[in-house]
């Protein structure tokens, strides 16, 4: 048995497709986002990060930094245990209260990441209700899909945001079986938004629970940053709202919010919650500050939307192939994995622009793209530099050829 050959073959297949991943070694500069330093064998250079998920720049916000420094000196570095065995720090309690309030729910439960919160919650729901039928949007995030698979439940995948298809599947199912509809609010690769109200209407009609992933919307939508469901006045109609502290809140960690009862059940049965060290209280303290700030300040949200609209317009004016997006996400279609990687490399090495290529399996083959995330800390001057550089790269690599073939 040649074990090495197995691993080499696996890697060769992704390399042959041009989607082998190389991590960029970057150092973000606090107080100067989105500027960063990129390090490679040849040395280091200044770059502008255009693909970050710290959408509002909260990772460098003075109140977040201050609260984290205070917490670090007060309680030390780590949590010191799982939640059950000495690892529930007061900052975790404060953070869960803050989160429950954010979404207008009775309770919240923290996880080590958004990924874990999806995987652990969805799989546990299935274990608590073995005859549960899960209806899942076909573009749901990998963490939801894993959770649904691990639930061991019967599942139906409906076409993306397709209400008619979902209803067909609901109608054909056993009316007495417990049901759950699982979807995201904003899909992060295309930037489109789910028909949340209509999903809730269907859930009501067929007596189903709802599970929404608001990872790409918390902090950024709604008057207090409660997500698209807050913006549309729908939070009370959703059974479970899931989110992350890793994107707009600028830190790390994930959570769910729901009724006391559901949170109590997940807390008591989810392996991915129980058997792991809780997040550092320093992070929890920073998250409390970040959430509090974005509950009371809409400045970042407004500037964020303004900058996203401005960048989309500038790209359109320059005839760059911006994909339709209703949200802050700005995807540019390339349509070929190898060219997408080449464009990304060229932008980084020759223009000081860092945007990661997005290839299969994150998106479908033939829809490979560069995904830009303008933020309040990206200036108009940076946008102009970006658009000019993109035009140059598009011409040099003759990218229009690939995009139109896709
Ligand atoms: C990033 C992401 C997650 C995972 O969140 P993390 O906190 O980064 O683990 C979950 N769902 C969606 C839709 C995401 O894009």
C-alpha cells in the first residue's frame, strides 16, 4: 500500500483543475485597514485587502480593542475549560444576553465558530427529532449541509430561493412529520437575498420550524444590526436565528438565538457545544463591545451600503462583468478557474490588490469569480485604483472571452 500516492493523487486533481489553494501570508495594520503587508519568498509589499469579511472594519474599532485589552488584563488569556467545567466566564454570559437581545429572542448560545453553530445545531435537531424532515436550500453553506447530513434525517433540497419548489416538496411530505426549513438570508457568493417572509408563510402553512443563517447580514442590516430579518420585521417569525462574530463583528465565534426551551435543548445535547473549550473571554468581551456599538451606530452600515453601491456602479461604468447582487457583495465573473487564479495573482503582484479567486466547490464550475467586499474603510481613491487595475488585467488576460463562454 502506497499511502503517499493516495494523498498525491488527491492533490494532483485539484492542482490540475487550477484550484489548488495557496494561503496569502498577510499582516493587517490596525488603524489602517484595509491596508496590509503581504509576505512571500521575495520579501514583503504593501497591499489593499479587497476580499475581507471584516465588512465594517470592526476588527480595528477602538472600543473593541480597548475592551479586549481590559479583559485580557483582568481575566487572562483563555477560558480555562468547557462551558460546563469552569469555562463559563462572565463575559460569555454578557455576550449571550447581548445576542438574545439583538435578535429579540429569549436566549442565545455561543459556539466556537459560525461553522460549528450550524453543524452542531442542525445535527442535534435531527437527533432530538429522528423523524424530522429537513428542507434545505441548494446553495446553503457547507456547515449547514454537514449539520443536515449528520442529523441523519430525511432531507429535501429545494432549488435556490424557489418557493414553488419548496411548497411542492412540503406538500408531498407526511403532514404529521416534524419539519424544518433551513436557509440563509444573504448568500455570500452571489449576494442575493432570500424571500424570508414567504419562507415563514410556508412554514406556518405546513407547520414547520425555520432556521436562518444570517452570517453575512448580522451587524450590517437592520436598525440595530440584527440582520435582514430585523430589517424586514421578521425576527419573531423565525424559530432559530444563527450568526457569526467573525464577519461584520470583526472577531470570531458563532451563535444561535431562539426560545429558552430550544436553546436549553441544544445546550444539553449538542456534542459540538458541550465537548469543547469555550471561546476566550477576551474575544467575548470584544464581541460585546462590537455588537453594542453596532446596535447604536448606523454610520458604519450606511457607509458600507454607499461604498458597495459606488463600487458596483464604477465597475459597471467600466464595463466590467459585475454579477447581479442585491447586497454589499460585489462578484465579478471570470468563468474559468485557471484564469481566475492568474488574474488574482497578477492583481496582487503587480497592482497591490488582494482578492482571492473563488472557485469550485465554493461556486459552480464555469462561474469562477473574483469577489470584492468594499467596506467603510475603502476610499473612493482605492476604488478607482481597483477599477483601473481590473481593466488592465481583464485586457491582458482577455477575460471577456471566458466570461461570455460561461
Ligand atoms: C462564513 C460562514 C459561516 C461560518 O461562519 P464562521 O464563523 O466563519 O465559522 C456560516 N455560514 C455562512 C453562510 C458563512 O458564509
